[in-house]
C-alpha cells in the first residue's frame, strides 16, 4: 500500500477504537447538540478516465495508457454535528491517490514533453478532497430524513507523469474551492433496516464561481445509494455503492510548461462497507 492508503487504514482503525470507547457513555436523545462519526472502506474502480494537458498534448486514456484497469483501496471519513434536530454540519475527508505503472504503446505528449512508446512510466492521479456541508432536514424524527443544503469542497490535485529512469517528468498541482448542491434522504423500516441516498453535485463555469479571468467549465457528481441496519442505539452498519465523476475543460491561470489548457474527465465506481457511530 502507498503512503495515503496506509494513513487511511490507520485512520479507520483509530475511528473504530474511539467509537468503541464512546459506547460506554449513556445517550440522551433530547440533546441540542449531537455528534456522529462515519467511516467507509472498500474498493474503487475506474470506469473511464482521460486527460489532456496542453492543446498540442495527447488525449491520454488512463485505463489503456496508464494502467488504471484494476481496483484501488478506497476509504472515506466524516464527522457530523446535529443541531436542534434539523440542522446538520458535516466535514468529510476523501483520500484518492491512484498510482500506476505501465509501458504505453504509443507516444504520450504532456505539457510539451513527449514520452516515447515503450517507455516504462509511473502515473499518479492524486485528487483527495475536503468538504464542509450544511443540510436542513425537512422531516422531524430519527428514522426518516429528507435533507437539502450545500457544500464547499476544496480540491487538492496532484497529477504526475514520470519515466521510471528519472530522465523525464511533468507534474501539475492545483488547489481550489468547489461549491456544490447537496441532497440526502433516508427511509427506515421498523425492523432496523434502512435505505438511503446522498448526492453532491455541480455543473458551472468555474471562472464565475472563483473569480478567475480564464474560461473553464467544470462539473462534479458524487452520488451514492446505501442499505444499512441499526445495530444499537449508537451503531449503524451499511453497504454503499457510490459513483464519483467530473472534470473540467478550459484554460488555467498558471500555464506551467504548456499553454495552460486542460481537458480532464474521470468516472469512478466504489463499493464500501461502512459504520456510523454516535459519539456524543
């Protein structure tokens, strides 16, 4: 496992330990403030992923050219505060670091550098993100939920192309805010089973949202469906299927090696097992 995968696994273990330790505390359902922790772990597969850096660059297929045609470890961690029953604040951390090695069968041009066919290469697509969300629940009660709100996501992208002999490399770094619309719903059965969905999404001109002078259009959709079971008054367990997709087309303020043009679209599907614990 790479560094980010080890950190995610360690965080999951710590989360479960802290959750187990908190189980000894008595619950009070009439609290104004409640705190929950949620962790998921499983695998993610790449459905389609293509990128072009520089208008003269190759439109690279990460599955065929970059070796992303396998499964990767996936984990998510979030903390949720419930205020006065209906108001929710959620902080999410989603690590995502896809590192592969492959020998492309065609020339790949990235920001003015050409990696010739047959060159052993390392590809890194790191796109972890942090997301703060607010939701208002229109249904009063713990068993059902219909919530609507918004999120502010911070992307932290690192995109690397390197020859394994170290003679040629190109890298891109990007940090920026991404506002999203958020929806969440849950239907609980009397026997403890429940079904739910959660959707964060946006499609908009990025220059309008972040005040940039460049012309770029971006989109993101993070949508999941899950089935769970209430194990106790504190613990829930669930299985989750999630689609994450999005990207952007346009020009960057910082051109780096090339002309600043980027065309980048990714589509992922994840299957995870998760737990939710009421901490306070």
